[in-house]
C-alpha cells in the first residue's frame, strides 16, 4: 500500500474548506493515517519546498506557507501518490479541470489550496518532515478489501 503527504495549505484553512477537502480524499477510498494542524516555521517550509529554492516565486511561497496554519495529512491507499495528484489537478487553478480540487476551488497559481507529493520517494521524505513516526497510525478499515479490491 502506497503512502502520500497532502497539505491543506493556509488558504484552505482561511477559506474554511478543510472539511470539504478531506471529504474528497476520504470518499475516494484513501485511508487517513496522520492528521494535524501545523503552523509551519521558515525551516520547515524551506525544507518542504527545497526543490523550488531557485525559483522566482520561492520567497512568496515561503511567506504564504508560514503565514498561518496548514493541515498536514498522511494518506494510504493503492497508488496513493497518483490518485491524490489526479484529485488535486494542475498547479494553476485556472488550468485545472473542473472536478479536480483546484479546478473546482482555485483561480490562483500560488494559492492553490493543496499540496500532494509527486513520487513515492518524495512522499516518504515529506511524511517524515511533517510527522513524527509515533504520529502515524496504522489501522485497518473494516471495509478494506471492498474498497481496495485486495
Ligand atoms: N507556485 C507558485 N508559482 C508558480 C508555480 C508554483 O507560487 O509559478 C507554488 C504553488 O503553491 C505550487 C507550489 O509552488 O503548488 C509548488 O509548485 P509545483 O510546481 O511543485 O506545483 P504542485 O506540485 O503543487 O502542483
Ligand atoms: Mg510539486
């Protein structure tokens, strides 16, 4: 079973969309294994977006991510990385198709509500960045085989 990190970024919290967005991941069949509200400091934001350090939008992106709380979510499921990326949609809200989270709720490039890991390797690193091992909960939903087909 694959794991991925989702962040509901500060705009999702300000816009009171946290419940709606968690619902989208839950109803797809993904399993919550970690969930918390975090006010990221600069060091955490820099590490999370280290790959973008040289990009012109980096400074603004750090200000955004450190401005106020983010909801950090670890999810597990079949092909969880790809499933989440497909649910989230393209980076620019104006380009993301309707039906995706960004397509339905975002019109900004920066304030696009959600982060989803882009590979299983990055997911493992990002989950370790946002969660301590003891904050991740291993459990089996009673309908597990019916949802995952295994
Ligand atoms: N971002 C931005 N300006 C850009 C591109 C990206 O502010 O021109 C922000 C946006 O919040 C995005 C994040 O940087 O979600 C990370 O960019 P990436 O290309 O990894 O997009 P994602 O994987 O989130 O779709
Ligand atoms: Mg990315």
